[in-house]
C-alpha cells in the first residue's frame, strides 16, 4: 500500500500533469512563426539566432539602439537554451524557440506539483492544485481587463501569453520559480549545503529567465519566512539573503548591476505610467495589513497552507490593485496574473482539502466531490484543447510584409543602419543582420535617448508644421539611412505614425508595396564614423525631442561636403577599423553607443575615448598622416568584476562541498573500522 502511494505521488501525478499540458500545447511544438506578428517573440528569436550562429561573439550587440552590450538585449537564459538547441538540432531559431517555450509551459505545473508536495507532504492536494493551474485561470474571473484579453472567463491565460504574446521568458521563469521555492523551503527546514546550492541555482535561473521572476521570488521568500519555522525568523532571513546575494553574484555576468539599474529606471514608464507614488505606498500598506491579518487568522493552520494563502494574497493585491484601482505596487501589474493563478489554485486546493478532511466519515460526500471534480477537469481540458487549436496559428512568414521589408533592406542597404517602424521591428533581425535604430526592449535600454528619438519621429505634435524636419534631423543624427513607414492602409497591426505620409515629397521613396513605404534618408557618407569640427560635438543629452540646438550643428557637420570621409569596417561585432585622414581641429564621432569597455587605439597606441551628449563614441586620433583607428569592446570593468565574483562563488561552493564530503568521510571511516573489528552491521 505504501509503495503504491509512493508511486502515485512520484510517478503517476507528474506524468499525468505533463501529459495533460503536452496535449493542450501540442501545436506549439510544431509552430515556427506565429500568426501574431505583433508580439515581441520576434526579438527573442533574433537573439537566439545570433547565439546559435555566433556563440563565441556575444559581447556586443550592434543590431539595436545604436549598439548595446549583449546583456542589454534581454535577460538571456531562455535565449541561450534556444540558441543551443537550434545549433545542436539544426532547426530554425523560430521553431527552437517555440519548442523550448512549449517544454517550459508543460514543465511549469510539474514543478509546481513538486514544490507543493515537498512543502506539504500531501500529494493528492498538490496534484489538484497543479491540475487547476494547468486547466483554469482564476485571474480572468476577477479582472475584466484580463478576461477581455483572452476572450472568455474559461480561456487559459497561461496559454494565451505564450501563444499570442510569445512570452517564452516569463513561462520559463514560472517553471523555475516553484523549484527555487522548494529548495529555499528545504534550506529553512533541513541542514545541508546541497539544498542551499540548489536554491541559489534555481533562484538564479528564475531571475535570468525574466525580470518579473525576481519580484515573484522575493515575495515567495517573505511568505516562507512568515510561514515556516517562524521561531528562527532572523536566522532564516539571513540565510535566504546570503543565498540570494551569492546567487546574484553567480549570474551577474549575464545580469550586471547596470542592467538591473536600467530595468529599474525604465520599467515604471514602459507601456504606461507605473511610477511609485503615495498611492503606491497606500497599496503596499493595504497588502501588508491584509497579510498580517491573514497571518493571525491562520496561526493554527498548517505552515504550507499559510504559505499558499499569503502568497496568493500578495499576488492578488499586485494584480487587482493595479488593474482595477490603478494603484501600482510594481510596474505592469497585469503581468503577474499567472503568479496570481498559481497562488489561488494552490490555496483553493489545500483549503478545500482541509475542509473535506473534517468529513472523513462521509464517504458519500467525498465520492460526490471527486466525481464533480473529475467532470469539471475533463470539461476544462476539452475546452482548453479547443482554445489552443484556435489560438495557436502558424503563418508562412515569407508571404508577409515584415519579411519582405527585412529582405529588401538586407539586399539593398549594405549593412547601413535603418529604422524599422512599428511591430515589424520585432521580427526584422530574424531575417537580416542589418542594424536598426530601434528593435530592443525599452526596459533594457541604457538611457532614454532612443525612446525620445523614436517618439519624436513617430508623433511630436508640439513640433507643428516642423514635425517632418525634426524627424529627419533625428534620423540623421542617429545614423539611420532609411526608414520604413506603414501607412493607414497597411496590414501592420500597429501603425505608430500620427502622420504616416509626412515624408512624401520630402524623402526619396526606395520601395513601396500597398501602403507600406521605405524612404531613404540622404547623407553625405554611408559610414557611421565621421570627422567633424570639435565645436560641432553634442555636449549635452537632449531633454526632449525639440531640444535640438546642439544636434543641428552636429548634423550640419555630418552633411558638410568639405569634411573628409572616415570609412568604417567591422572585423567582428565588437571590433571595428576606421580609416582616418589627417585633419587638424577635428574629432572622430562614431555613431555607436559608448559604454565603458570600448577602447580606441592607433598602431597599438591607446587614444582618448569618451561619450558625447548623444551617447556616441568620440575619439581624438591626433594622427600626423592617414591612420587606422581600431575600436575594440571587451565588456569593461563591470564585466570583469562580475566574472570574478561569479568565479569566486563557484570556486567557494566547490571548496565547501569538498570540505563537507571530507568531513563526512572522516566521521564515517572510524565507524566502518569499528564495525569491521566487532563484526557489527553498519548503520545506514
């Protein structure tokens, strides 16, 4: 009997959960390009494609935002896995992305079950909670906006975010999160280095998959501290903080402090105004008060049920306060809907199990409940299968405008920087290595300059009749040689221009199909490097799109036919050569984002390098004759220090494990010798 129960808990339930989710998400495993080209999954595919094709050249990313460090593309764990799978299997990065994302989708409920079972020791209730998470989305029952997104109260939001939004990173983070919670729980309740190491590994994976995972994991740890072994609260708190700090040091080369600072700075103003205000403080106070009240009310309940209730409450507060009352505890509260589902499903399953346990003698009631649950689960499963079939639709990408625009740019722009407007920028670098002015994720951008420029180019009503002139000025200043513009009759799902035909008769038309147009941006030189007078440099970052006084002088210097050319050629993505003629009183302006880590040299001699007001590289070659300036990016001090910290954490963990094994061996060997002398059995 005991063996049967063990097999049920360790084999049958996880297998059933995996099978159910595979059957629901089956179409994702065969999907290459989704019908929904407006999702940002195209950027994830682009990153994975470069990882698969250039795994040893990932320091610098020249394709977005005038160039950024690779770490500023996106938190990279999922893309590293997708790129590796694509390289090994030979399938396209797009197909690899959907297969890997689908695998994490299916594994999420399994890891949730494992966490709940270990914490509670109750496999049946754990299975019910994970099954509910697999089949229903309670957040849609309470939030009309989410219900409107997915189309019905019974549709599965977890499937919607991966099938429509392409949210593979968030799906992966939610699969790692329960395992991180599981091993933090083990670290609190058991002695053993392995639990703390595993807690750090899965905590790092949770954060490296998606930034929202950091908030979710922090909330989970607070709820664990309030629920488990509360008599050792401060000891547990110090241990969790130490494990978290070491885990961050371990992953810091891929998520350095500068990236976290960029996310923290940008997130409150991405896709809305989510800045932390006095209303947010009231929201935090309400959440804390409710958590304290629930903590008191559950003081006689099991620790695992208290944890599930507290965790569900915190996530419900984030979503409900943010969406229903516009009180933002954290930015983009709707993105926490899946964590809300996770908490509610577990709290409901274990709360219901607790209530039913009081009616142990009423077998008829228990059987009736089991039958009702079985029928409900079968109905939900069949509905989810139908929903998945209607939601997950593929498309022949070669018959789409984004593909044709990308291929035209690839064939005609010869590697010059372009601006791809709207959602088409997401998929642009799936098909070409042509760099684009925009294309990245706003939370990851090192500064606001690109966001200011793009807003000005799309729609700057304060410019009035000079709107077009300001847009062209920004395009020239940022080194864009062409711009794609979807018109009002375009098939593009998002037409960002307030006046899409404002360039007609002003810029030359290079390509037009239906109401989609590519305009050329005339420039004196195709190079991103320019010799300009020292006084023409932009000294201060523009405050807004109309603050262009210094920029006008800069663009005038770029267009001056009297200035010599400075051809730039890339030897690697992080290594460029610029051929510079002699010219007194000039500086070398390179329209590539400056960040610590760029070095400039002439014949092996280092020359000064810095950033200007536009964030571009400025060097002073001081050559007596024609010379070649070499620009080389090595990641800078931050990458070196974070790599050192990561190495020390791994080395320290290895040494601690060796010392622990040696200590155990030193304790066990005398016992073995004594047992051999006295012919006694050795205790396990």
